C-alpha cells in the first residue's frame, strides 16, 4: 500500500482539497493523509468547493504534521512554500518529496463571488496537479 502525506501551513484548505482529490481518484491501495505545520481547522469554503463537484471532505480533520512522524510515507507532497521550508525530517522510509505551491484561497479579499471564484480556481489547479501526480507516480 502506498502512503501519501499532503502538507501545508494550516491543513485547512489546499492540503484538504488535495486530500479529497487523491482519495477520490485512488483505490484501496493508497492511503492519503494531510497535515499542517499548524492546525487551523478545515475551512468551510474548502468543504463547500469540493462538495460542488461531489467530493465530501466534511469529516476530515485538521492535523499537525508531528502526528505522522512515525509513519513511513512513499510520497510527501507540500502544497505551499511555507510547508516545504518547514517540513520536518521523517525518520522512517525514504519518501519522495514533491512540491507545488498553490495560492491560499482563504487569503483572497473581496465579495462572496470573488472569493468563491478564487476557491474554484485553486480547486481546479489542485485537481490537475493530483491527476498528473497519479498518472506519473501511481499508475503502472
């Protein structure tokens, strides 16, 4: 079984969205975890934005990366520059580290429509990244 950790600053938006997509696109041979350098709680807009396309992350929790230091991951994906620079050393295994910075949609200012558009834009960027990651690394 392949184990994947998606890491961002607060484990509230970007890593949660990626977690949702990877769970959606993979089978029982893949176990997906997400965590943050801090734990800010799952952003309701992230839940709403994925629900629009039929992916439910409403039961996800926001976790600290330290909770997973004893797991041997195959892949560690950082989805923001801060997480890449703050990522701890994982003593177990030899995880392949992959980095792709996505803008934090929760930082977008403006009216509801502007914020929703930003969440959808980042959602689609993460969706494309996840599909590409799976095709390059998990499909044999």
